[in-house]
């Protein structure tokens, strides 16, 4: 079975890595044991594989901002353009930063949100189409996700189906065609990781009071976690077909 390529676009805080691992570890666990994975830290000058050598792509979050347009982001965007238009139509899932990068590639607008950061466990409003989506159907019964982001998809790309929104963001998740998805929330986070993130952000990016308020609302998000397990199952089914 070809591997799922995890595009490592960033790392979490050192204190979280020590206790929980890093983004790619959480994503690999969420995909399930039956999915082989390959990790590529795209911030390093290493070649990205040909789409023919992989089964799917997951793009991690990052503490970097899409609007920085660093050279590695430009290189990744060009490669993703090739992947999305490849005849094999590989499944692609972008998380947080990855969601924003895909949206920008597809013609959307990304930037700092005028209301500032969205953090903690947040309620989502699911579109009717989400109930029929192979990744997001589980969220219709448990519509909340874990959030840590400063930038957002301010204007969704013209050809996507928006699957989730809320009062903060009009585009919390989308699907492009049949096999490309983006989600602003973190399906790889559990409640402990979210609490650890809020603690790490306290005094850095959010006030003590904001952190305390968000901490009190943190809960597990099984419907959001299911996005990754469903993606892993989709990849296995496609490989077996």
C-alpha cells in the first residue's frame, strides 16, 4: 500500500512535543494503524514525491501564516496544484494552515481575522451537504471542533462546497470536487492537547482570562476526530479497489 504523505508545515511548542509528540504524530494516530505514512518537512529543502508514489496527502497546521508566502509555501503550493490536477485524483486533506493554503490555491482569500484568534472547543454550524460527505457526516451529530488560529479563510474559493461555518468564520470546512477537503479545526487534537495549547498561549497570544474561559469549555470532539479516521478508511478503500 502506498503511504499517506503527511506534509509537515510546522511544529507545536517544545513543551507539548515533550508530552504529546508533534502534529504528524497526532495525525498518524488519527488516520489509524492500517495507514502507512510518510512525513515530509516541507520547510526543509527536500524533494516532494511524485503523486504516483503516494496514496493521499494530509497538510498539517503551522505557527507560520499563509500570507507570509515564504519560499517553501510557494513550492508547496505549486506541488499541491499538480496533485489536485493529477489524473489519479488523490485524496487531500488540509488542516488549519493546510486548509487556508488550499483555499488560497483554489482562489479564496486568506488573512488575519478582524475578531482575532479563535481558540478552544468551538461549536460549528453544519451545511446540509455535510450529512452526505464521506468525511464530515459524523460532525452533524457532534458539531464542534478544537480551534487555534489567527488567520482564516475570509472568502471561500468560488468552486468549493462549504461544509461548516460558525459566527467567527463563514468557511470552517470545505470540499473541492470529490476528494479535496479543508478544515479550519484540528481533527488531530484531543481535549488534553487543546488544554495544553491554551496553557501555552496564555500570556503569549491570549490573556489569562481568555485562556481560563476557553479552558472551562474544552471537551472531547469525537465527530471532528472522525474526520481523520474516515479519511484513513477512504484511502484504504481506494487502495483496495
